[in-house]
C-alpha cells in the first residue's frame, strides 16, 4: 500500500471492509437497545417482584383529636342505626301481628255461624269449621272453650251468674255461650260464659 505523501495513514485504509451479508463468525454481534428491554409480564406473580403496598394502610395512627372525634361520631351513628333497625323490626312484627289478629277477628263470625249450624244438627259444616281453624291455628289462633274451668275475667265475659253450692267455692264456668279466641297471646274476643260461684 503506498504511503500518503504527508506520512499520515489514509482514512480509506482504516475503514472497515465491506461485507457480503454473510456472517463469517469473526464479526461482533450488534444488538438493538430495544431488544434488551425487560420482557413483558403476564400478570402472574413469580415471587421476584416487590410487593406494592397502600401508603394509607402503612400510615401510623395519629394523635389528631379530629380523627378521634370522627371515630366517636361513627360509633355513635352505628349504634343509633342498630337501635333504629331493632325498633323498626319490632314495630313491623307488631304491625303484622295486629293485622293478622284483625283478619282473624273478621273471620270469627264465620266460625260462630259454623258453631250455630253444628248445634242445629248441620254436620256437613264441621269440615268447613275445621278447615278455617286448621288454617288459623298454626299462625297463632287459640280457641277458648273453657267449660268447667275456673272463671278468669281476662279471658271470659260472664253473661249469667248463679250462686255456688258452697259459699267458699271459686267461680267456675258452667256453660260456654260463645267461644272466645286468643291471637298470639292477646285476647281478640273473650268467651261468653255462664258462671257459678
């Protein structure tokens, strides 16, 4: 190679030789920086990633009197709401009981008519009376038929009174003129009775 008249190396001599596109194994491999980026994750935790935590959860409780007031207010409101819910449930249960007692009270004339028909010998009405009672007794209706029981003014209405055989005898029901009914422990109609004593 002839030397440059100035004595410096010719830049063309220092240039890299042209390649034919074939890799002869002697060339260093050039990589694209975009290829060296981290691979995409699939959303699965392989255990190597640091866990991200919520800074609100890690914050230490403060001695801020405002937060204590908010907590006290929250507890008070929660207690008031629980009491309100209990009262509402109790009122709803009482209203349901009253409504069912009212319905049962409206059906009592039907039972009285059945009793009157049965006392006149209409035995085919027994099934109707039984069906009405079978529908109402499981939900709280009780029949008061106190013949022979001691007289109780909270359950019985005395329509006739006769003297006792002995002066110290307690009043006793000797005849039931009309049956009484109790709904869920509350008398909806007292039994009309004849009392001795």
